[in-house]
């Protein structure tokens, strides 16, 4: 692994908690819950950032990205200030077309545009773009169908689903063979706890992390989310981590 991991130690930066001690290892993949909708995966000399957000201190001790996935154009996902301070010189960006239109020109030669239903293989990593949108998917939706991407990341025989900003859409409910999932729940932008838990119970990932759960004005009750799932299916491993 390229990162430095201090086992059993709590690491603090001047701006607060950092994420090294908040990590998990699943099938040899180190998972860093970073902040809000931002997560990092590190495996076999490849480091994948999803929606890097929150400033450089949030990524302290984590390797520079080889691959950056961005779900959509909202500022807590396409965070240009954070991209500016990260070392992205050797990174490939996978983005939907809407993001490609808004990202600064200096990144253009690093972009791979992937729209809903498309798939891209980069070395050992396979990335599939899935829909993410609000219901009903009409002109009132905060996230419109076909504009943003959820992603399935496949590496080391492990299928990881990252929802992006979505409600409990049929495309999520019909997922199969997901090993690890990251599912959002923050009102009024995505799902409430009941919607998120019900969707997870339908597609039954082996491991589920609630993420992106700070809304306006409230932070979603992730302990209640865990209870709603495990009361009905105790085989789903609900993992609660520090995102804020």
C-alpha cells in the first residue's frame, strides 16, 4: 500500500480529525470514509477518490489519486477548491458529461466521459456509471435523470456501489451482487431514513455504509437506519463511520 497507516493511533491535524484511523479493509481494499459524500479506495498501488470535497486536510495521510470519480456538478461533489489543492497530476477523471462541461480546461486532457449505462476499464479497475436522480424524475427534481452518475467500482473481485445523490430509484433497488455499498440519506436532497433502509433491504449488499447524511436542518439518524435494516435482515453488515 502507498499510504501510511498508523494502526491503533488517532491522528489529528490542526483543523481536526483526519481519516486514517477511520478506515476499513474489505477484501484487501482499504476504504477511507473522508467527508460527507467523499470516499477513497486504495488497492494494489491504485488510489480512487470519489467526489473529493472538504479541503486538503481531509485527505491528510492518503495517497494522491490515480482515479477520480465525480458524480455530478453540485459543489459538495464537484468541489473545485479541493481539486485545486490536491495533487491530481497523474489522475484520470471519470465524470458525466455535465461535469465535463463545468470542469476547468486544465483537466480536460485527463477526462473520461461516462454517462449512465457506460463502462470503462482502467488497469485493474472497472467502473460502470448508473443513474442517480430524484423521484418523480420531472422538471422539479433537484437531481434529474441522466445528468449525474452513481458508480459501481469493480476491483479485486469486489463490487462497490456509490449512490451519489439519489432517491430509492428502481435502478438501485434492482442491483445484484453488491459487496459494499455507500447510500445517501439527507433531506431535502436525497432520501429519508425509511427510503434508504427499504432500498438496502431490497438489493441486499453484504456491507453498507450510510454516507452523505447531513441535510438541512438535520443530520439523519444513522443508528435508526442500522436498526431498520438489521431488525429485518441481520446478515447485512451496517457499518457506521465518522463522516463529520
